C-alpha cells in the first residue's frame, strides 16, 4: 500500500495579511505554484498561481485592478480546504483531486499540517509504477482551445476563463503548434510598451489616421520551447516533463500538428483506472 507521505512536499506558508507581491516572489524564488495560508497559526486557505492569474486579469471588481503589492492574500486565496491524513493511500488523494477538481491536498498528523500532496506528487508515483502501461496518445485530452499569434492577451484570458482551461495552444496559419500559454505564463506577464507597440489604423471619412497603441499579443508571451511528445510515446515521458516547474501540459504532436495534451490531471486519472 502506497501512502501520501511517501510523495508529499514540504508546505510553504504565507500569512493571510501578506501581499500578493510577496506571495508571488516566494513562488518564484522557491519554484512552487502554491502556498498554504495561515492566520494566527491556523490553516485558513491556499493560494495558487492560477488564483493570482485568473483573479488579477478579471475586469471587476475594482480592487482586482490595483497593483499586487496593494492586494492581500486573504482576498484571493481559496478557502474550505480538503485535507487527508498523511497515511491516506495515494489513490484516495487522486480520487479526491478528481472529485473536487483540486490540484493539492494538505496532509495532517492529528491537527498539524505535515505536508502537501499535489498532482506533481501523483506524477512522481506514476513515473515509478506505470512505465510501459499507457501511451501519451491513449490518455491525452483531445479537446483543447487554441488562439492565433496575433490574438490579444485579453482574448486569451477570456477564452481560458470561458473554457475553464489552464492552457491554450498558439497555432500558426498552417495549423502548426508554435507555442503554449498557461495560467502560470499569465501570472508573470508584465507589459513592455516598447516591445508590444503595434500600428493601429483608424479609418475615417476624410482619410486614414495612424496612432500607436501598446497591445500585448499571444505571440509576445507564449512559451516557444515547450517540450512535446508523440502519440506513441510512453506516458511516463510526459509525466517526467510535468514534474518540472511551470510545465502544466505536454502537447502531443504528430508532424507538427497538435493532437491533444497530457496534463497532470490526465496522469491523476490514470492512477484511478
């Protein structure tokens, strides 16, 4: 029987009154994508990169448009956490992740938080126990969203929010995959007007007027060097990529055409089969 303790991570904490800027800096420095939140020594929530990117790119309410050094963790964090004993079976954690659509579970010994089991931990378990069992093409998600290189970041965010997706593919006019944008990508976006300035033509009755506007596009922020696998690749190869920081999906590509994606969620589902 394999228990969660064998694959748990050491949790990192922030205070409910810390700023998002401090929390994001910790994530960058420690190369993690989530932090547990405490208030006077009590576990009260969890903050993920997905929380930061989705909430800050939302158009309302007004406080979400403030600088992240003026927003407190307590406004953004997810609450009502699900927990497990550190002795719980790894399959129990996988089942809870799928049922609740969550990516991590605090592990307890008594009332004390001793660790965090995440989808990455499940991927590590998969790597050690499932070599040769599944092909990437067998478990990939064939339903994915895609955008053009010239689509604005605002369009990308709206699409990801509408589809409840953690990533989108950037496809060129010949339908070839040229990049990936994830929620983690959006968390680290900073606008550089000099880089993103494009000519916007305004047609008027008396002629054509030109003005410059800073527009950040998918091409500006996409990850161009995302690791890919073929449909007949061992799914363990995809899992080995997914345990790397910032890699939340592995594109499955045939002849440069995107066929689907293997995310950590697909790996978790495999553990339950």
